[in-house]
C-alpha cells in the first residue's frame, strides 16, 4: 500500500515511481509515504472508471448498490481503531475529532446505502396518449477533489452519493491527508465494489488534481477546498461543459442577541471555532453580539479561551496542531498583522509543553475588530475568533451578510419572530437557531452562497446533484 495508487481495484506503483513523505503534524516527523500521482495515473484511473461503467456495475439495481454501500459502512466500523489512528496521526486530529470523523464516514455510506432505492422518478402530465417520465441516471465518471481538513467526512458525503447513483469515481485526496482515504478504497474493494468504481490517486493539486479536473473523460467534478482553486475547477470543467459542485470556505457569523440563552450559546460558540483547531469551513469565526451584552459575552468567551489547552493528538485536548508548517505560518501571520494594525487580543490559550517540531498555534480571541478589517472579512482557517458589537436586528443582519462568503450562520435569541426573520435574511446555506452545527448533519443539505461555492452535498439533495435527469416522452396512441 505504501507509496501506491489504487486503480481498478488494485494497488499499483505510480507512473513517476516517486513518493511524497507523510508528516505527523503533531511532531513534524515523517510517518510514511504516499504516491506522487501524475496525469498518467489519473488517465489510468479515469479509464478504469469508464470500464467499470461498461461492466457489472451498470447492471446492479439501486438496492444492490445500496447493499454495497452498507457493507462498506460495516467494513469501516470493523476497522475503526486503525482508521482513527491513521486519521489522527496523518491530519493532526485530536482523538475525539478523529473518532467522530470515522463514525461519520461510515454514517454517510450507511445513509446513502439506505436512501438510494427510495429515490423515485416522476410522471409528468402532458398531451393525451403520451406518457412522460423523468428518470435519473448517473453522470458517468465523477472526479472528487478532497481537502485535508475533514478528508474522511468529505469523502463519505461526496463519493457516497456518487456511488449510490451509479457513477464510477476517481478521488484525488490532499497530499496532507491521503492515508485513510487509500485504506477506505481498499475496504470498498473488500466490500465487493466492482473494479474501477472507487479509484484513488494521491498527489499534488497542481499535477494530479489539475489532471483530474481537466480530463475530458470526467463527466462531473465535486470539489471541496479554497475559493481560489474553486475558480480554477470551474474554469477547467467549463472547457468540457461538465458540471461541478463547489464547496468552498466560509466566514460564518454567530449572531447573539441581548435575550439569548448564554448558558447554551457560549460553549457552542467556543466549540464552533476551536473544533479541529479552527480548520473547519463551517467554523463560526465571527462573533457578533448585541451591544447591551457585548462586554459580558466577551468576558465569558475570553474566560474559556484562556483555559483552552493545546497539545499532541493522543492527549485529546481542546486543540491539536494545524495541518502543516505553511498553514501555521499563514494563521500566525493573520494574528500578527491584526495586532500590528491595532486589533485587541481579549484572550489567548496557552501552548505549554507542545512538541517543538509540531505545527501549533494558540487559540486567539480578538475583540472590537473593525468591520472593514481583514479579520472581519477573510477566512483564517485557524483557532481565531473575531468579536464585534451590533446595534439592533437590522444592523445584525447587515453585519452577518457583510462578507463575500455564506456557508453557515448561528442565531442566538429567544424571540420567535426574530429567529425566523433573521434566519431567512442571512445569506448562507445553513442557519442554526439556538444551536450550531459545525460538522455532522449527514442528513442536512450543505453548501454555500457566493464565495462559499454552489451546489449542495449531504442529505438527499446530494443524490440529485450527483445524477442527471432525462425526460422520456412516449406516444402510445
Ligand atoms: P485547496 O488548496 O483549495 O486544496 C483543496 C484540494 O484541491 C486539495 O486536494 C488540493 O491538492 C487540490 N488542488 C489544489 N490545486 C489544484 C488544482 N489546480 N487543480 C485541482 N486540484 C487542486 O484548499 P486546502 O488549503 O486544502 O483547504 C482549505 C480550504 O478549503 C479552506 O478555504 C476551507 O474553507 C475550504 N474547505 C471547504 C469546505 C466546504 O465544505 N465548504 C470543506 C473543507 C475545506 P493538494 O492539497 O494536494 O495540493
Ligand atoms: Mg499528514
């Protein structure tokens, strides 16, 4: 398995013969190697997927595909400890996060396995003596570009839905997070997925990723990652008139009104930003608080921030390391620039005793962030929370919508009418009222407005996204 690609149900050496070192973000040590996949490997994987579509895979009923997905979910749970360990060491996840990720990975396959034979077509009333039916078909070969922050959850939601609908998949994981995805491909083969339905080519974005999104044999692309690469994916897929779903970043607001239940709100707000060390697209990274309770909320959040503990994954503390040295520098630069431009640090967690080779950043709460500041507008992708006061409901909505992103929002108020008004007025793919749902929510359609992307994954809507409709008009006169 080491340093190989998984194509056509088998391990193969990558065409270049080259590998990439796998680094444990908690210690900076090399713990393995993966293949440095190139365009030639992607080409082989797309061909294997195309062949699968011409083979037994295409003849399986929806129920049979569902059973394979359910069996894969079972294989994942049978290998749970191994996958948790791989995910924790490869991606720097504290153990509780790695455990939750692997359970959700299995849960996605279970959900789509159970759902797929309940997806019906439609009959459309038309002229006399005509039967019109709307049927759903797979796109064909689907490409899946996966980021490093929640690799297994994102694999489950995107590949799970694509396989459910009968597509054959080619996955390009991030080079910082390939180990569990490769293992899941092997488990899929063990579960009985036909050769070529689940191919994985690890490698860099600029080579393997670029080859996948621009391959003329790919019929659909699911991309999760940064807005910058999302633009490239949309440009490349447009050349072949291929549909893409883009799940990009976020700068999600937690909107706290003066009547909010703070006992509930405060822990959820802190968890919503420090979970996975802030490397969560749906992180609640802006804390917007009505001015009457701003000082109180800030003091209570600051109290928790000051007590946050960061450490190596196996210690399972509040925060683990960031994914790599580049991300740590990027996040640290955000913090340093904000301080230089006059932003006030209200509290910071400690970094006592973390291994010197690991990629750690102290969780940081910024207060009174000016509305035009970069910290108020741009995604940090680290454990950094930016607090700002607002006046009234209209001001809260305007401020919540004052970024180019729109992925998730939290609304904290006991006032029924306001809960609904604000939820409907915020431009984002999900809104949580008196709760916050970063992560999980297998059943809940998820996706962005604006710079957060377009299309929806998760829930039953993903099955529509990953398939194409055909209208069949039958004159039976
Ligand atoms: P990224 O740089 O966009 O990378 C995402 C994936 O795209 C990786 O597999 C990467 O490969 C690949 N890639 C890079 N350049 C490519 C190219 N030219 N063609 C094809 N693929 C290419 O993002 P990241 O830094 O890994 O992840 C962080 C970002 O993703 C954040 O902005 C975050 O908000 C967003 N995100 C969004 C969601 C969501 O559901 N909305 C979920 C998670 C993350 P390599 O890593 O191998 O270079
Ligand atoms: Mg790694």
